[in-house]
C-alpha cells in the first residue's frame, strides 16, 4: 500500500479550491456551512492541507486530504498524519478509486510520521489499508442548570483573548501544537461559539462549541484546569443558548466528570479515529475538535 499510485495526483491548496463546491456536495450535502468552514486547516486558502485526487480532465472523481502535525501525548512530542475527507463521485464508486487516493496519502505521509489517524464513517473499509480501531472516546450528555452566583466573569471570546487562549491550549498535556496565528484563525471559524472564564482580569479557561457543519451542539475543545472548565461550562451553555449539549471528554481530564456533577445526565462511548502506526503498537491519541479533519 505504500507505493505511489500512478493516476493519483498530489495537488496544492490553490488547485483544490475549484473543486470545493463538489466536495461540499459529497461530504456535507445540504449543510449550511462549507468544507472551508468545517475543516479550515485543510480547505481555507491559508491552510496547510495535502490533497490527493483522481481526475478526468476537469472532473474530480475521487479525493482525500491530510495534514502532518506535531502531537503531544503521553509518549512526548512526535509527528503524526491526520487523514479525512475520503470521497468519490457517486457515479464512480465501487471501482477502487478511494483506495487509490488513500494509498497515495499513506505513501506521502507515512515516511514522515510515526502514526496516521483516519476519520471514517465506515471503519471496516479501511482495515485492509492497515488501519485499526482506536480506543473509544467518552462523551458526556450535559443538561443546562440554573446559573449560580460567582465572582468569575463568563463571557464570549474577543480577539484580545486569543493570546491567553493559545497559552491555555499549549498547557494541555495532550494536544496538537499550534502557532498563535493558527489559533487565531481557528477561533474565527464560522459556526463556532467560544466562551471564556475570567477571574481577577485573567482568562483562566475557555471552551468551544460547534465548528462549521461539524460538532454542532458539542463542546469539543476547552483549556484550563478541570476545576475552571467545570466552573465555565454551566454558564457557557446559557450563553450558547443550549438546553442540552454533548461534551467530548479527553482521557487526561481525570476530574472533570465528577466536578460537573448534576450537569452530567448521561455518558456514552464513541469510536475514535482509526490508527495506522509505524510499529503496529496501539497508542492512545487525543485530537481536539478544532484539529480534526
């Protein structure tokens, strides 16, 4: 699977722009937000995505995209590849084109990384390419509760908060490394609400819900201590006009579930991204919602 595929091309972010309406139709049919809004680090014209396509003249037949990032986790910092948006023209499905673009992505990215993570709606289709299921991820069902009096200020994010929020992200033990510029770009993603907790004039926690057509109604990224995040979320649900919501719980957040108390009304396990590692080891990973592809 690691040999380059002759009829697959690696194209630039500029070249993929003309096919964005087609990708909107394949990946987000009927959605209000586009692929540029949903996966900005891939599809915005200032993103850093890698794009693998099969074409027939000007017609796009099959496509997948990826990024190489620096991931911090329990094993330290290392480069990993994130792969998503595997899609084929409905009239051309069943001919192996998706396998070809995926093989090209693996050939390009695997030598540069020690792990590939793949987001897939049908994981069984990718096992023959060397991907295996990862550990399931925890989701907490949240119900809005009355706001309690507090000296903390909970408010919507402003541009003046970007540096503080970036610093909180960089303190997480498991994270994808981001520059301040990248963080600012992501915080302006359409369809997303970001709320901060301020104490004594200092931003102590932040939380994000929604992201383009993806993760609406989900709190998918937050920074700060577990205690500060737990203090933020009840008021954040009020500011986001949510009666109920889902929280994606990182595995390193040991105390957050308990600290949220009666706000948690249910819990479920969902599949994480599929993994293809250089040594075949099952390594735990966590990708915040803003970095998912």
